[in-house]
C-alpha cells in the first residue's frame, strides 16, 4: 500500500514510463504473435502434396506463387509435360493449376476437378463446399470463403474476371462472365482468397486475346463454347506420389526432364528455405524491438533515480520511524514492479485490441489469419520477462536509497 501511494503521488512522471514500457511490450508481443501465426498459416496452407512442379526458378518463388498466390511465374510449363508427369508410374495424382487473372483483386486459379479431390491443407483436411457444387460447366466458378464474404457473392451471381491484376478496364473479360456455382468453407489458407474455374474456362476467356490484349473482334461466349479449348500450358502442377519414399528420385527425374527445363520442390523444404531467408530480417526487427525495451527500462531507472533527490527527506523520515534499509530498498523495487506489471498488462491488451481490429483487414489484404486471445507460450515469457526486467532495473535506484543514511536526508544541503 505504501509503495502504491508513493507511486500514485508521482503518477504523471511514471505514467509516461508506463506508456513507454507498454509500447515496447506491445511491439514484442505483436512481433511474436505475427511470427507464430504467419508460420502456422504458411505451414498449414498445403499438406499431402509431395512435390510442386513448375518452370525453373527458385524453390521459394515456385512455392509462393503456386500455393500462396504471391508473385508471378517466370514461365509456364507445357501441358504435354504435365501429362507426362501424371503418367509416371510413381505418381498417384496430379493437380494442374494456371494463374494470372484476378477478380476484384483476388487471384483466379484455373484447375481441374482433381483439385477438390486431392488438395489438402492443415492436418490433411479436404476442401469442403459450404454452398453449391464444384464447377462442371465452361463458365462455372467456385469462390473461397473470404471472396464471398468480402464481395457479398451469392450462388448464381455473375462475375467478370480481369486479365492480370485488372488495373486497366480494358483488361476485363466482361464479355464472358462466370456464374458462381459454389462457395468453399473457410480454411484460413490462400484458398479462401481465390476464385476457382476450370482450365477450359481459362482458355475460353483468352481465346480472342493476342499478346495480352483483347482482339478487335471479340468472340462471343456462345461461339467460344463450340471451339477447341485444349490446354496449351499451365503454371504449375501439384503432385502426389504413391510412396513418399520415392520423392527424391522423382525430384531428380523431373530435374532431368528432356522436353523442357522443369524443377520440383518439396513444400516443407521450400518453407524451411523461406524461413531461413527471412531469418536475418526477423533478427533485425527483434533487435530493434529489444532496444526499445532497453530504452524504456533505462527511462524507468532515470525517473526513479531522479525522484530520489526529491524524496531524500521522505525516505529519511521513513528511516527515522523505524523503516530499515531493506524496507526502503523493497519499496523502490515494488514501485518498479508495479509500473512494469501495469505496462505489461496494457501492452497485452493493446496487442489483443490491435489483432481484433486489424485481423480482418490483414486477412483480406494478405491472407494472414491472426489469432487473438489470452497470451500463450512465448507471450507469457515476454510478459514475465518484462516484469522481471523492471524489478531488476529498479534495484539500481533501490541500492542508492539503501545506502542513504538518516543524516543524508535530514541535514540541509549547504
């Protein structure tokens, strides 16, 4: 109680210190939660796929654009190559995907019915339809849960896809609209932010395009449906093997593919490489946040130490009333612990509030699903460490007060 009253009497100065430590705690908790949720989000986005095959590029680049819809492919692979891989005796199934178009900023994924049969996420969970059915017609579309929620899409609604990112109005495929026939259940993966159509549908909307631009005389949807819409190329192929024991031999076989230069990556290995590439950046951010925390704790030491000069009489009176040096030392340490404990609590609440407020926006913009709630695991270590650091920092002014004698406080300065 004495420590509380003493801190309350100097609440203005200590409130700024509390705010500073709360900010550093908020940064540490936010960074830790972001790292954990991003890693979990990425690791759960695809499971059950043994290899991802695409044109030769970096392993992380192939993984990013084929699974997470981030970035663009350097080149496509021939459809004949995709079929040759599917015919390999070691292959159990393949899922070809073609990327490049979008709808209102959400990526369009052209694929086959095998996508709904074999694609897995999380702990080998299969895709499920919340409403409707999978695409069967030429201009059918199945949208992810986030797409449907953000754009208010309903079954039977017509949508016009855009060529590329859809920045220019001239790149719209408005003359060949698609019909929403299915809405997928939420998966907390990039699937939620994707529009899925058939490979023949992708061919249909580009049949009258030349060099990335629409032809002067467009072909109607009715005429397109009667044309040969054989697939020429795809962006990547997801591959499932009959036995995982043969994954490395299959990877070497694809690397030596004669028809065109291909590469195959293991999703788990590519993710490890991604985290390895990002490790340096994460460490730099962690050091910066740690420096903010150190500066905040130094400010706590400075405020309490500066206050000692104004409290010499107060402390001397306490000594004269029977308070021993240990009690004075404990008084200042308890004050520091109260300040850091309050700051840690404010930082935790600010983190939860920020995630609750910005979670939907991050999910819509970047497909990152942040989980908010009570601190867990390393978050508790951060909070406990903050309080312990505050207690340790308070021992510096506490030791000074411990060494003050009664005469130091009672004798006037000359």
